């Protein structure tokens, strides 16, 4: 395994992400964080917030290269929405 390769399956990250968010991130959020992307390292609970998803992930990876990253959006049920185009 390389030094940057995650060690959890995508399914495990997907299952654990909301739990880590609720336990470790949500209590420190402010109203102005609504709508920002949150990138969380599932193993450490370390996280980054940013208006831009890529920026949040890259700042987290700068500190934690082996992070198993879960991406969410503050105040939203999912990081992204899909809409039908008419």
C-alpha cells in the first residue's frame, strides 16, 4: 500500500462519515458555515471547511496524506444535488 492510498473501503467511509460529522464536526459549526463543503478524515476526525470542495479536500490531504476522506456539505443532506433538466 502506498503512503497516500486510503485503507478503508468507499462503503465504510460512506457509513462512518455522517457519524464522524455529527460527533466531531457539527458541534463546532457556525451559521456562516451553512452550505460549505466539509472534508473529514474518518480515522482522525480532522476536517477542513471551504466554499470549494477541491480546496477543502486538498487542505486536508496536505495535513493528512493517508486520510480516508468523506465529503459532505453543511446543512445539506448530500454534498451534491442532481436535477433533471427540462
